[in-house]
C-alpha cells in the first residue's frame, strides 16, 4: 500500500501512498502532489506496436536455452542483456520496416 521511504511528517518525505499521492524532493523543496493517471489512448499504430512487442516477447520465451545464449554472448560486448539485444533486433524500426529480420531465426541456422 504505502511505499514511503522517509517519515511523512518529516522534512524529507518521499515515496507514494496508493497510486496517486506522491511525495518527492524537488529543487524548490519537498512536495506532495497527486499523480495524474496516464491516458491509454488506443490507436491503430499503438495496437500494431503492442502486437509486435508481444510477438517478440513470446518468441524469446519459446526459444531454447541454446538459442537464447547466442544473443547473450553477442550482447556481452555491447554491455546489454541477451534479451535486450534480441528485442532490439526483433522489433522493427519506427517506420515499421522489418529490415529483413525474420522471427523464424533462420539467420542463426537454428530454425
């Protein structure tokens, strides 16, 4: 419920109570404010992006340990996790171009 890090009646209260009331430190001092709920506007491009992301996550979860290790090893030099590298390569760019990437992993010789 309450996730405050300092006492509420102190000069440095921080954290949140519930999902709306937030205590924080700003340059101007301590403040308590109500966090506005973010609008979740459902648009066609957003649905497409969510579907692409969900498909990529599902593909990662269905990969074997050895298939995932290919990405883990490649990601070490990039200081990333294997999952992050996979998602970076699996998700199309902003214009929606797949860039020749096939979620079948034929480029790894694993499919």
